[in-house]
C-alpha cells in the first residue's frame, strides 16, 4: 500500500458510507423518502406507515478476512392502493361482466329506467 493510500484511509461510519460513489446511497434513500412523503400527502387518511428500508451488507473479500466487500439495498413500501367497490352485472353464460361506464359505481343501472325523478 502506498503512503498516499494509507493517509487517505478513514474509519467506516454511516456518513462515509452515505457519501461513497458520488453519494449514491444518500440519493437513493432520499428518493424513497420522497416517495413516502408524496404518498402521505396524497393519502393522508391512510394511517398505515410508509417504510424505507436500508440494508447494508458486508462480506469477506479474501480468505484471511483482511478485505471486505460492501453493498447496500434500499427499498420502500407504501400501503396498497384500493379503489371503492364498483357494481357490475355478471353474465356467466357469456363468460363476461358488464358495467355502465357513465355510472360505474351504481350497483343498479338506473340510467336506463327513465327520468321520472327529475323535475
């Protein structure tokens, strides 16, 4: 090892790991935080937590244990998105389902029954 390389050696800590490779770990974590933030903003009534998981992996790089390989995984998880229930008619004999695209939430398609209720 050269003297210059020995002078540049630093103890490994979270700040050092986050700054490696042009701060790739920091950027990926920030991206997942942004996704969680946007999801909370868009769905404030969804009370389940949003998760950002950071997994740091260290493995031996030689048979003596003098060298180590490092890698990271960052993942995010938001609660599933659910729609309201939409009523449809099932025609099992024809192997298809149908719905009225004008009023997809109505279980009973009243748009075909006339305008008796309108004034």
